[in-house]
C-alpha cells in the first residue's frame, strides 16, 4: 500500500491536495503525519523527503514529491479513479488549471495561509491579493460553465484537489465572492473527505505563528 507523508492538517495546503484527491477517489493509502512546528519544518522530513518538504508519496520503491506529481502518478496508475477527466481535451484544460494553481497566486498564499481552525474574519489585503482572487473566480466560473459542474470539470477531479486549499482561504478570510464561487465552495466543503480533514486539523495541538495571519 502506498504511504503518503503529510504535515499538519490545519496548515499544510500542499499535503491537503493529494490527501483529498486520493480519499475522494477511494484509493487506499497509509497516512503518516509528521508535524512541523518550527520555521525550518521538521528535521525528520529528511528521512523520507528528497526536498525536506511534504507531501511525499512512497509507492513500492518509487518516491514522489510535489502535490501535482503525486496526484498525476495516482491518476495514471488508477485510471478508474477518474482523477483525470476521460476526454482528452478536457483533461488538457484540467492540467492547465492545475499547473496555474501550482505556479501562481503567490500574493494570496502569502497573505492568507490555509488555516482550518481560523475563525472566519476578513483581513486587509493588497491589490495583488485581490487580483489573485479575481483570477481564481474567473477560472472557476469558466470551468464550471463549460462542464456544467458541480465540480470544475464535471465530476471531482485532480484540479478540484489542487484548488481545495483555496476554498479554505476564500472562506476563512471572508472574501466577498460571486454566487458561482460560493456554490462551488459549498460543494467542496460538504465532501466527507473535506470534513474529515477539517475536523482533524481543528483538533491538532500545534500552533505555527508564522501561519497565523
């Protein structure tokens, strides 16, 4: 059985992506949570991670790091999971959206860390954060209009897993969003996998001050 190494469920957005993807898809894996409560992460990461970061998937004798690579590996190994859309053109759009999430929105990430137990409250944000949120809303609206929903590309896919931490950010930092965005956020938040992760994150004892906006 593959082993998925993750960090704190309250804060680790990168860990959340493969975890929710594999869980919603019904793919069996062993979870190993290695907490970070220091600026350098945790020295123990070096024992399993080539980058000293999480998440990491160990599948037999193969070690895979980075959220998107983990999800892509699992989607190709388990095509029945439908983590990648079946249609080739739709799959390419889902890849493009996932890569944009991987490489973009630094202003939103920096100002609004994922925080599952944060009390919902708005904070002052920069124009760059507002621009990031606007682009995310536009992208989601375009994907939902093309697919018909309820998820970005119809059924839950790898792209929804990649954007799951953004749902938390838009929610707990009380951004004013469109009805389309709110409906999509609500769709993600009612997933049992989301609720299980959120409950576990809220129950964690660790406080990481630099991730408390």
